[in-house]
């Protein structure tokens, strides 16, 4: 029964399904890792924490899907896309740090993260797919930082079900622009003080 594992230095990629459905509780990745493959840690239901090295640039689709014990994640600065279902079903996830530099958040990325209460979407994000926060039933606050609404491509159903009470916080002077977006038509929008 594999509960703890350290990847040796020099390894650059964690392959697709490498640890899928394992009993891992924690894993240590070396700085040499740049890529995490699709579903590499999918359904690792005992995985409580993972520290992602700064050199990572690619995290594959569903890489951490259904890691139901994972509580927080900090996405490295070199990652530009959060792929489909990357953290879907991470029902214990309470803290997510998305760096400025991420430009795309794909569909269902945080679907079913039912303990997630708030999240910041950095200014760099220009595209968001459908149902990213579907069934995030405790999600109370999303902070949007983009001031360039014309370049913001949001799916009309970006939030998904059970998110009507979520409040969208936007930059000062941007409430009117954000209120025109179909994605937030059912949500209260509040301007942050500058």
C-alpha cells in the first residue's frame, strides 16, 4: 500500500495515469518536473497535499480529478491553462491559488469542489469554459480582476448549478461592464474599493 512517495530529481514528466487510484497520502515532486500528465493523480482519494514545483508549465486534463482529500493547491507561475476537470470532484478543496499568467480555465475545472468558498481569477485570464464551478455549493465569492471586458471570453454558463448566491467582486468602476456579461446574470456584482 503506497502512502508516501518521492519522485527522484531529474524526472521531468509525471506520465498519464501514473498514480491514478493509488492510496498515496503525500508525494514530493522535484524541481525538475515540468509536466503532469492527464489523470496522473486522478482518484487518489487519500492525497492530502502536493507541492507543485515552480518549473511546472503543463498540468493535464483531470490531473487531480476526484482527489477528495486534497485541501489546497497553489498552481505554479509557468502554467497558462487550467485544463478540463483538473480539480473536478476535489470535494475537500478549500484554497486555490491561481497565478497571474494563467490565461484559460477550461470547462468543469473545479466542478464539484463543494468546500470551496472563494477564489481569485487573475487579470491574465481571458477565457473561461462552461460550468467551471458547477456544484460548488459553498462558493460565496469570486474576485475577478480583468479590466478588459472586450477580451474576456466567458461561457454563458461559466458558473453552473448551485452558484446563484455567489457574489462577483470586480475592479472599481467595472460593475456596469461585468453586469452585461451573461455569465453573471443571476449573481450580485460588487465593486472592490480601489
